[in-house]
C-alpha cells in the first residue's frame, strides 16, 4: 500500500480533503470532488482524510476547521483553503499545476 509521503513526492498534483463525518459542508464537498475526479481523471490525485481518525496528521498540517483542502505539487503546498468551495474554483487552481 502506498503511503502519503510517497504520493506527495510524485509529480502529479495531489488534493487532500481533510473532512469529518459529522460535518455538513464536508458532505456537500463529496459530489464536487467526485465530479472533479471524473473531469480531471488521472491528472490529479484526490485523497480524503478523516480528521477524527487521523488526529496526528491533521495536527501536523494545522487543520483548524473542516473541510480544509490542500493542494500539493512535488511535496510542496501550493494552495490551501477552508470551507466548501465551488468545483470551478478548485478545477482552475489544479489546472495551474497539471
């Protein structure tokens, strides 16, 4: 099984969605991210991380609220936003790194 460190070191953009099961806006982001994955296919990797099951990882990225989206390119954070976002905004941001 791949580990997060290896995934982030790759040259493909990686979008991490830090979420929680109890979070309403997080649930609203699921179809947005599903559609985004369908449109962008293998050009981006989208990973969902439940902050309640991964406390240490969430703390290491200073996650204060959910959802928080972080886009990585070659192990560097290139974009970060908290709160629900429109698909068009996320797609445009990722497009800069494909």
